[in-house]
């Protein structure tokens, strides 16, 4: 099957390509990028009208919780990859905190086999740093890499032992993959449920200080410098973290980082109605932090936008704020939020915004993706920049509904997702 | 934020009383005004009026309480309402059970008014959105305890005639105190100068943004104070290492006769109870003529009658 996407605005952030062109896809690969209408009709080719649309490398989300195995009531590989396809993603990385967790190659093989059977897009597993993700003993990282993981992380369980982190960083260096750190000093965050500050004081809720994130970001920077091993900081949420990482990068320390849409869109003001869909870790911060996150995205301090898609069952989120679990879903709202809040409000150029969800994560993970280039896998997302939608959680393909963006009006909707030359989503419908 | 308020408020237009933070000063004034009439009823030989006859009030307490629950109970009885007390033992609150089932329970009981106390902030607010009954917040975590705030304001008003410009110092564990928050919200709205005092570990972050002054030394805080409000040191709520020992706390922040000298001559000493004698307050101060602690309890009934009355859609003055 051949595809010809005609007359779209083709953007490849890596090569700075940004022009109206036809894109020919053949045998799952990008065959050619050609001037519009310069080629005679090719037989057996499906023509896709790209006029007025943006044609971009397929989106990559480095930070997703698929919940399978273990909590298939919240998400499965099937539902999660379908939600991702609807959101315009062609590749997602799944975090290892499943049950049983991905701290060994057997579970990685299981996940891969499920992806093979039921997944609609590419899934790259992230392995655990430690056995049981409990920060005590190193997982068999070599075996994990052999099974296909492209990064390791104990995400959700902050690795508090600095000595252990140092060893993990040194050891993983031999495999050329990054270690993703969830930065949270649990002695500082303790039983906090929202950002510590004016809002937590007014609402009488226990706070999580910015310091609980920043102390650990500082530690990871120092350890990255010591070990010269690549650290990727997950979900950066504070002004202080951005400043620390900016300085570290200036010094040439091997560090990269990501943030999530909710950290550049929402503040802790959103918690005032006690809506548990605003409960997320790290917590929603202040407008000053949101500003700093935007500046970090602008100047390149923040490399990547991920979703930290964290599905939770209704019955768990319908609890008191204190008792509800942390986490919000993001796969089906991320791209429209990037378009509406970053591109639409001139925080980032279109190409820069797309680089955070295409080439940058691909480079960090060391995968041959995220580019529109001859010979590359034909993972393509087509976006209608003018299409408006109202977010409706009941129409999510994800099994979970825990989004604080329900009812938001957004613009810039993915209308087609192509994975290895195959259309997996068209006009919001996953095939 | 504020609902539309009639300038010459006669009617309390709300379904619920969740906190003082979102009340307009006129609404607070209406409550305090109306409470004076109910204070009179409490002095009559027969203290019962038929206002809430046929209405059901449910006291739904997820945290142990004797005073607040009893006070609401007496208030409701004097208004001729039917009362049901439900004390949910802590042990039966398990994961996945709780909020949703509470909502179902309330709806099934068809109560007119539900007085709820819960260990977690926001629970009354969430319930208020979900049920038709009027919800009165009788304390939600460290968030608000609006009737206590109103009682304290009413008591000060009774003794001082006005709240405007008074120097009111709240001493103790401000961080975990819903009484402190409701008083801060209410008193600052009514023009009082509010100060908080306690060890820095028990002062909530950015509290000065609520237009309060922060003190770490008791002597400085209570200088020329018109009112000193002491909070119960809630041992059961303390996280470790917020302060070393109760003994040290008492030495630094316990109110005694000696320290009281720097305050205003006619200072009022208040305490929402129950008192830890010898910890936040010495017995001689608690029993002195400065103390209005018993007035607070007495006024509690009048203020709660007022709130029940107003939430039932009744007019301002009797």
C-alpha cells in the first residue's frame, strides 16, 4: 500500500524543513518528499488531501502509564495505544510501575507480545532501575536492554539513596541509554497533596514544597556530572528546577528534561474546588512556575513535552482529595493543548513545539524516529491547525476519565495518525 | 466569587454554609445581627420556638466531637427540628468507601440540613455540589470551621461593640487549625487587624498574603492586643519534629498572667475548647475575668440556631 499526502505543510523540526509538499510513503517508509503536483498519478496509491493541514513526524510520548499488566480496569495496552493514536502519537514509552513491574525481561517480553497483538502504535518499554522499583538492588539492566527497553526509571518511586543512584548511573552508561529520574525527596513531600504555598494555606491542605523536586534535581545534576552518564529529568514543574537544569546544561553536564502540558497550562488555583482530577505528582504549581516552564521550553532548557498519562479508575478519583491517587490522563489532550497554549499564544514556533514531541525525545531515547526524511519509518501525524474541539472525557478512548481539561475549548486537532505507513487513526476514529 | 448580595440583606441566599472565605461581609453581618435575637431566646424561661418543626437535621460526624455536635443538637432542638446523630467510627472508613456512600446515605435520609465534620479538607464542598440538602461545615480537616469563626466574632462583638480596628492575636498551631483559618477569613473581612503567633513550623506558608501579621515571639505578638485567641495544641495531629516537646511549647507560647500584662487592659482571652490547662493557657488565666471561654460556648448555641434558621430560608430578623 502506498500513500501520497498531497499539499500539506510538511514540517521536519530536525532539518528545519517547513514547506508545502507531497509526501510519498511506500513499504512503511518515507519514499520521497516532492514538490506538489509534480508527479504523475502513481497506481495503487491512496491519495490523502493535506491541504491546510500540518504534516509532521509522528508524535512521541516518552512518559506513559499503560497499567497492563495489573490494572487493566484503568488502561490496557489496547486502550492506551488507541488513545495515543487518537492523540496523534505514533510512539509511546511505557513506564515500568505495572503489577508485576517491568524490572525483568520476562515482563518486558509480555508487554511486547501484547503490543504485537493489540497495540496500534509503537510502544517502547522503560525498564526498572531497581528490582521491585524499591531502590535497593539493581535490576538486570543488561537483560532489560536486550529485551528492548530504551531507558530505565523507577518512576513514581523516587530513588532516595544517592549511593544507589550513583551506581545505577555508572552501570547504565555501558548500555548508552538514559536514566529517567522522578525527582522527589519523599521526606520533603511527605503526605502532601498539592503545591505548598498560598493556595494550600487557604485550603488547609498539606503542601508539597518546590524544594522536594529541586533538591533531587540538584542531586541528579551533581551525579550526572560525577558519572558522566545521561540523566533525563521527568515532569519538571518548578521555576527552581528549570534554573538548575539551565545552568547544568551550560556547564555541559549530560542532562535533559521534560515537562507536561498541565505544568504549562494550570496552576494550583485549579485545586480550589477540590476536584481530584487536579491532583497530580508533582503538583500543579504557581503562575510564576508556569511562566518559568514556558521560558524553559522557549530557550531549550526543557527538551521534551511528555504527558505522564496516568489513568485512574473513577471510583478511586471519586474520593476525598487526600485519599485520591495522584495522576491525570493526557494522551488525548496533549497536542491540542500544545497548539492552543504554546503555538497559539506565541510561546513557541510550530517547529519548536513539534520538536519537543518528535525529534528531541527520539534523540534522547536513541531511536530512529521523529524525522521526515527519506528512508525513515513512515510514522506521520497530520494535524488540522484550525479545527476546534471541546474536550469531552466521555469520548476518550482511554479507559479512564481523570482529566482536569474536561469542557475546555481547544484548537489544533490530530486528524490522521500513520504508523509504519499504515493509517491507524483517521478523523478521530482509530481503525 | 461572591454571590449577588442584597445590600440591605434580609435573606441569606445560600443553600450551604461551607466557610467564611467566600462570604461577603454583608452576609457575615446578617448572621451576627440575627444571632442577637437568638441570644435573647436563649435567655427566655422557655427556650423553644417552632421554626424548624417537621425538618430533619443530621449530624454527620466523621471525627469525634462532643462540643460542636452537642451545640448543634441543642440549637436544632430549640428550633423544634428532628435530629439524628451519626458518628462514623474512624475504623470503618476504608479505601473506596466514604464519599460516594456518604452522598447516597444523605440522599436516602432526605435530611433538610446536614451538619458534617470530616477529617479531610473539601468534603463538605464536594457534598454540597452533589446533594439537595443544606450542608453546614462543622470542620473539614485544617480548612474551615465557619460556625466557630462566627461564634468568636459574635462574642468579640458582644464585648467590644465592633470588630473594626481591633488587634486580634491567634496563638498556637495555625498550620493545622481550621478555627484559625475561619477566624482569619472572617475577621479580616470585618476590618480587624489579625496577627498569628507560634513556632515557625506551625505557621502556614504565605499566610501573610491573607493580610495577617506573623510573630514568632508571644510577648511581641500580644503587646496591646484587644483579643488573644488560643488554639488547642492538637497532639493527635502533630507530625514529628514540628516542635520538640509540649513543655518547651508552654515555656515559649503558654499564656500566663505575667505575659498578659503587655496586652490591652481589657483584653479578651478566648479559646475554642477543649482547653489543655497548663499547656496553651494557665488555669489562672483561663478562669480570670479576661476569659470569655464560657461565653463562646453559650453563644455557640445562638449562632448555630441563627445559621440553621437562615439556611432554612427564613428572614433576617425574628
